[in-house]
């Protein structure tokens, strides 16, 4: 009841925001009319200022009102598509004494959520949707998944979603209004203060609602499963971000897509090293803000421990068993997650994606840039990598480094030439089949030779830059023994468009 009253206060504050906008607009109209009636021009500057403010406010609200929500995210699954999943949700909805959702959608994120389309400020509900993240289905147990679904259905049971849409739209309107008042600092300050107060109240309501939903989670699955699921989600969320940033980002450079995106993520979070990292992240204390939408993890875990426990028969099976055809479901989720451009690419294993992607990201440009700039400095007929070493023998190392910055756009750094040479030597080995980037779920990809030994060329490259006279002959000899002749031309430097871009202009 107390949470409902707080939610109503948030809606009342939203109404106050629109009232504040109305008062400013009304004041502008009154001042403008008075100025016209008097006709003496007094107060013209003030009238112009408040009229501009009124137009800025109206424009911000019009922009927000015209924004379309668009198609809900995810893949809709019907009871015929996923009977076990729907049966589980229906049973849990009955336990928390609420109506089940009208739609279930599988999304590609470490998240589960519910929404409710409403009318008349939440007085009338029209359609309920539940969103379930495929990464959760591939990493949780059935007990943990039931806990998560029970939490989300608890939001329905507590009518938390009824006022969610208007409050969310109010937040959007407030942000747009504040942004539209950049040229009116005094009025903007008033609306910023009001927005902060509104956000503090509305986010306080959200935090209380999360604790209430956690209580439903315990009632459904027991304290152990509720705590375990909550801890897992807090560890999986940053792990998913890391997975996207360090693995999925290689899809484009590799020009290949994984058949199963989420299988890769499962491999990542199943690695013992990653599990220890996630456990460390979960235990880290995070500074709490009054604008947070969720309570802190310790507060939520403490709240769970205060609830009466429920003895249930454990079900430690992977939650993916709730799907009728897990392989087909993860493939469809992968296809939904990837862009149309990525879907047009051929499929490949994660090993191949990492090997090819890392070469493109780390090695292709350095090798081509060095070869093209070496050709330019020495006047050689072809962009051999060896021409860069020849330029260094001629005392042109600094010119080579400057050209990397000024011609090719590399960031200016004292160790730039060291770095580019190391990556170019790696490219030479990779292109000759003597080395490859190896997938590792426990660490960054590593460059290995054919015997599985890791190659680290940074110190070698630094020595070449420090003493070209003695080290260039050494690197030439090393390349020859590796089957790489002085006429080696990096593949990318032969691209006509790439070569044209790198040529000096008259």
C-alpha cells in the first residue's frame, strides 16, 4: 500500500511538471497580450525572453509526444512454440495471484522484464508482455529461472507496471524539456531542480517495488534459488558487456558470424577464471545513489534472507530445458540479435572468428601502413615490408613515425613505431601460416606459433627501433628463417583503393 501511494505521488509530481509548463506558457501569453494592448513597447525584452522559453517547452513536449515506441524487442513465442516455458509462466502467475502475460518474447540480453500497455494513467490495462533474455536461459538453472520469472510476475501482482508507462514517459519529457532549455539558464535551473526531485521520488518507488518483487521470488523458489539467481545476474551483466566488446566485436572484421552467439557466451561464463572474476565483481561494493532504479545487491540479499523460506524440491537442470528445441531457439535468438549485414556473412566457429578478426583488427593496417610508407620514403617500386626497415637503416625512423601520425592517422606516441612494427611482424607470420590468433575464454586472444608457444614481439620491435644498425640485419635474418623473404608484401597494401589512399599528394 505504501509503495502504491508513493507511485501515486510520482504521478502527481508528473502532473505538477505539466502544470509548471502550462504556467510558463500562460505567463508568456498574458505578457504578450498585455504588451500588445499597451502598445508602448515597455517590457518587450522580457516578453521576448518568456515567449522563447514557452516555445522551447512546447517544442520539447511535441517532440516527445511524436516519438513512436516501435515494435517491441525480441522474438515472440507462442504456447505452441514453447509449451513448457508458457506452462511454467502460467503456473507461477497463478502462484503470485496475477494474470499471465499476453506475450512472451525472447531477447538477446542478460535481463528479464515485464511491461504493460495501459490507458488513463494506468487505470486500464490493455496488453502484458514478458521479456526473457536468452543469456539467462543458457546460464541459469531451472530453480533460478523460476525465481527470476517469479520476480517479474511479482511486478504484475503488485500493479507495479500499471503506472510504469506514464512515469517513464514523464521522465522522457522532463529530460527533453531540460535539454531544450539550454539557451535559457534561469528557467532551466528551475526545471532541473524539479526533475531531480521527481527522479528521486520515482526511483525510490522503483527500488521499493524491486524489493517487493524479490519477496515473490522467494515465495516461488525459496531463499537459496532467489539469492543465487540475483548474484548470477549481477555477475552475468558485466560479463555480457565484456563478451560483446571483446568477442562479438570481431564478427565484422572477420566477415563471419557465429552459428550460436549464446553458446559462446555460455563458454565464457563457464570458464573457471571468468567465474572467479564474476565472483569478485559481485562482492565489490558499489556507491549507492538516490537516483538508482534498483536497491544495492547487499540490500536485496538481506531482504531475501528476511523472508520466510520455502522448501521446494530442487531442480538443478539447465534452464534451457524449458525450451522445446534449444538449438533452434538459440539460433533464432542469434539471428534476431545480429544486424542484417552480419546475417549476410557466412557462419564460422568462434575459433575462426577470433583468428580472422584479430588479424584484421590488430595486424592488417600496421603491416600495410609500414610497407606503403617505407615504399614512399625509399622510392622502392613495390610496398615491401622490408622497405620500412631500409628506411630505418637510412636514419629515417623519425620520418617513418611522423608519417604514421600525419599520413595514416595513428595517434602520436613516443612508442608508436615499436607498436606498429611488432604488429606488422605478427602479420607477416600470420600471412605465411606460421602463427595464428588463438581463442581463449579465460583471457585475451594470444598469438601462438605452430607448436602452441605464445609469441611476444614487442621487445624485439623496441630493440629494432632503438638500434636499427644492428637489429635490422637481425630481423631480416629472422624473417628469412621463418620463410618470409625481403619481397614480402602485406596483403592489404595491395588493395588498389587502400594503396591510393596512402599515396602522398602533390
